[in-house]
C-alpha cells in the first residue's frame, strides 16, 4: 500500500462515474511439466490523477506508469511521484515567468 501523493480534493469538477480506475493483478502463464499452469504476479503498473493541477481547478494531470522487471512496481511508484513533482515545478515556473 502506498500513501497518496496529497490529500484528495473535497470536490471534483466531474461526476464520480466519469473517472475511475480498474486494475488486475498479473497472471503469468507458465509450463509446469506437461501441464500448463499460471502463477500470480505483482501488478507493477501505477496510475495517478492530480486535480487541481498547477494551481488551477480547471487543470488535471493523468499519468500511467508501466513497471517491468524485478523492481518494476518500485520504479513505477517512484516515477509517479517524481514526474508529478517535476511537472508541478515546471508549471509553477512557467506561470512565474508569464507573470513577470
């Protein structure tokens, strides 16, 4: 379980039924002797919705990070946080430059 990037906004500008998330834990097929079976995998994908974004309730950021490999879920989680933070800084810098 991962902590949210920030507390949820009290009200969203869209109906709850219009935005959602769906995920499945991975299943990897494998051959077991002569029989075919499957083994459960960790879902390494991460998604993020940030609203309001960049200081504006009219903006939202949606992201999907597709993890792969031995530490894919940790890399995807890191990217979720790092990319959101970098984009928020970039938007703030652009807004500051535009105001000057």
